[in-house]
C-alpha cells in the first residue's frame, strides 16, 4: 500500500505532501477535539446542560458526535481504512454499526421501562 | 483503487487459490475479523453500562466528582488526568502509525525507534490506569450506606465542600478483640475495615451542626438541576438514622461514590480495556525484538508491524468510547 495512499482529509479540503505529514495533521486534529471535549466536560456550560434534543442533553450529543468524529479519523487514517478496498471497508464498518445500534436501542429502551417501574411501581428502594 | 473485483486472468485462476478479492492478505483480514468481534464485545459492555445507567438515571454517580485526582498534586482537578491518559494513548497510536509508515519504506532503524516509543506510551498508560484504580479503591471522603443500599455522603455547610469522615468523626475509645486464625478452623483474616465505626461517624455528625447529608438523587429541575440533593440539617438528622454501614473506597460489593453497579462497571470495562493495552504492549515488544533481529528485513516486508498496529489502534479506538461514556457523558 506504500504507493497508493490517499493524502487528503476533510473531503479534500486539506491535502498533505506525505503520509508522515498527514499523520501529524490527524494527531493535531484529534488533540483539538479531545481538548474541546475536556474543556466542555469541566465547565459544563449552562446553556448546553439545560437544553435537550430528543430527550438527551445537548452537551451529551456534542460529546457523542465528537467521539464518532474521533473514531472515524482513527479508523480511516491510523488503521488505513481510507486505503482499503470499498468492500472490505464496508464489511468492517457497517456490520458493527448495525449490530450495536440494534443492541443499544433495545437495551436503553428496556432500561427506561425498568426505570419507570422503579419510579411508579410499588417498589421501595430509597430506605 | 479499483472499484471492481479482479479475479485473476483466467477461469482456472478463480478457484486456484491465491486470490485477494479484498486486496488484503490473509493475516490482515483475520486481524480485522478479530477486531470487529472484539469491538462487538466492548460494545456489549458499554451497552450494558448504558442499560444500568438508564435504569438508575436519577441516582447515578457524577463522574466529574469521582475522578478528580492527579498524581503528585493535591486538590480538585476533574478530568485532567484522564485527558492526559487519552492524549498518551493517541500519541502512542501516532508513533505506531509512523512505525508502519517507516516499515513501508523499509527503514529498519526508524521502525525500531517508533516501536520503542509506542511501547513506552503503552506502559505509561497501563501505569496510569493502575494508579487510577488504586485511587478509586482507596476512596477519599467516605460515606454511610443505608439499609436499602443507598449511599449518604457528607457536605460541610460552611464551605459547601464535601466533608471527609475524618473531618468530623468523633474518636470513641473502645476495645475490640481481633478474630485470629487459631480461633477458627476456616477463618483466614479479617480483611480491611473502615477507619471509623458507625457510632463514631454518627456521634461526630450529631456534634457538628454544620455537617449536612447529600443523597444520591440528582435534582431534576430548578436552578441546581444536575446536582446531587443536599438535605437540610433537620432532614439530615432524620436520614442519618437509616445508616447501617460505613463505606470507604470501592470494591465489587459497595462503593462510597453511589450506585454499586458504578464501581462494578468501572472495574470491568476499564479492566478489560487495560488488559487489552497490556496484551498490546506484550505483542508490541515481541514484534519490536523481531524488528531488531531483522526478521522482517529478511522477509522483505513489514506487514507484521502493520497487523499489530491495527490491534494497537483498536485499543486506542475503544478508549475513545470508554472515555466518552464513562467520564464525559
């Protein structure tokens, strides 16, 4: 794979001269994203913790989206998925995404139901 | 990159073996299959964590208040050390990918150095995790557990800060006979006990009017929503009667931070991840020596470095998710 590496990220917005430069560029990007996460995690801006979207705090949405962004760049550039054949890449990426989305949906829905049983049912837990 | 699959030149070659329709060697494919299955295992753990958390959404501990320590520094620094660990792991991922890159160019010395740095980064991470575990197990403020298994923490009303048991507990002199091995056939040792008895904490609490009780319940509305409920002195005096056990630190049965499952998941998920980092370091060391011995130089390619690199990046990838779901959200 030494000669056919794709050297651009952000859909071609940023092009690097060599693979080494691309690696450092991705590192800087990942560090910035992590720094943003940590700063938000420490200060927890009131505007983000008190507004909700689809039942979840905006801050948590931001954290999850930034995590997926980081995961994308780790997989695409560090694990060279960008240079693999499309079929291999899709087999690797979509299989877990489908299964995990399914599992998370089921478990979180069930957990919310159990929460409501504890809350409204006749179960004493706070004693 | 070709968008179509090449199946060789003639009919007999299709089934003749040696085809790589996905453009990846057997070893690399198997590493990817392993990574996908391992990713599903970790997802199962994290989804189970989400299940328990949603189940106890109004009483779950707040991670910012649990992980506040930095080695060699006193004080309250939430998130800082975990952010440092994250950065170390990303950094070692970068040196790993640089090693792979140097391998493509057949630069043996560069591969040796980058592998070495990767191993150092992994060792720092595992060490940090061990320290984090030790701090978590030791605990810092201490708490009281009620009959129903709820955790009651203490706050100093004057400063608004958490109050440690040692700050207000009264030392009541008492005699205690230690159970010994010679007195019981099946008895080994007593294990660890909290530094204060329930009576000492209770008496100290009654004698200090500024100490209030903080319950697990997270306020759902109002200006302070998102914070734990702070009882008034009258409510606290009533609540302390429910106390049954003094809890300091954490183990698999109970912990001073709140929900029992919180510590269980912490040990299980970060432990499983730490085990991956540890095994990754071991595999990296093996490959490191192979590079020094010139094994891959003789073989003509450094694909083995790329394969362990995949595993190493996967460990980093998992940590990104553990970081988010355990420490941030």
